[in-house]
C-alpha cells in the first residue's frame, strides 16, 4: 500500500490522536499544532517543513526506528 503525503500525515495524526485518547496527555499540544486549517496547512506553520523533512528522511531510508537497549 502506498500513501500520499497527505494520507500519511492523516494516518500519523489518527495514530497520535488514539494514543492521546488512551491517556498520553503530552500529545495534546502536538495534536493542536498539527490540526489542519481550512487551507490544508497545519495550525503551526513550522510543522509543514518539519513534516516534509520527515517524509524525505523516511523515503530515503534515513530513519531507524529499531529499539536498541544499552547494557
């Protein structure tokens, strides 16, 4: 399955929103800033470039999400 950037953003938002509803209160501020305005841009304009950087890093294989435990 391939997602557009917009679909991936909404999927991430949905995931974080669920975690917030399950009690992760720290996400409330982030979700507020990520909420989309009527023009389709995030409420916090800096998030648009942060999201683009994250997409670029993920697509180019620069993200390592593996859990590494330190002895």
